[in-house]
């Protein structure tokens, strides 16, 4: 089935993340800590930890640092206890935003998130106010030019829920979270390496923003991204990068 044109948005998002590479290790370490503490330190039986370690490798984090943080989380060493909290809200043009945080002080975190929303033209929402507009799923995105028939055949055979051809030629594979690893491995074994591979909250109804609205939305997203306790931001805005 056909989908929205989103390749430019993906490249834009990755570019902005690369600009903020310094914070990525901190966020990955938090994710490793929480994943190991909740599910144990065995990568073979803890898919959330395995995904976090994959992200650490992609970010060129040294293996000994990864191991240290897993050992710290699963051992008796004293460390900070993080709590996972999701905030919901509205951005520019009514765009829906989810903000996932890990914090050791939720009073501080909610105040910072609320301040970012209000300062840059958004509004904090109540629990459930926008989450229904997102689907929790595994997502693999392949660059334009990838063999669509091959991706579709292998992905569906491995248990994918859907394969979407976007208007600009990118191919999106969606899975249930539990099937993500199996589908990803089947495609990679066949030589098909995705540009994006993650378990995410996928927006069901994208909103296109251009001009001043695009610029204002990006400022709000940047402000949220800069907060130390923020791990992930999901939104349904398709931002025209040429407007920035």
C-alpha cells in the first residue's frame, strides 16, 4: 500500500540527532541501566537490553563501558534509580507529541517539560490525550531504491504486520514489538540493512507543517530534546525542512 512521503523527514531528524551526539551516550546509558535492571543482563533473554546495546554500538560506545553499566545495573553497586514517565501534549498546528523521560526527580522533570511546551507555543495534555494517535510497533525503514518485492517477501514471511511503500521510494516495514528482532534479523541476513530500525510509537495520522509553523514546531522539539531527562520524542508532524 502507498504511504506518505517521509524520507526527507527521516534524514532531517537523523541530521539533527547527529548534531547533538554528545547527549546520546548519556541517554543510551540510562536505557541500558533501566533495561538491565528490569529484565536482567543477558542479551539473549532481554530484547530491550539487546536493542539498547545495538544503539550503543551504533553510537561507537566502547564495549567495556557498555559492560560496566550492565554490571552496575544488575549487581549490588549503588547507583541512581530512574523512573520512566511519558508526557503528552500538543505542538504547533495541533500536532501530537509524546515525550518519554527517565528521571530521578519527576517534580523537576515535569516542570521542565511543561515550561518547554508553554514557552514555544505548545500545550501539555493529560494522560491519554494524544497517545491514541500513535501505534507501539517495530519499524524498519529502507532507503529509496531498495528492492521492494524482496523486502516484502522476506518481511512478511518473517512475521511482519505490514510493508508500506512511501511516495518517495522509501520502504517501511511494521512489526509487533515482539516480532521486531526476528524480522530485522531475517532482512539483515538477506543483505537488506535498514536506515532506521527501532521499536517506536508511530504516528497514525501525520500532519504536514510548512513555513512559520514548521520553524516554530522545530523550536519546540529542539527545546524538549535539550532537556537532560528526555529520552525520546514522538510526534506526528511532517516538517518541511526547507522552511527551517
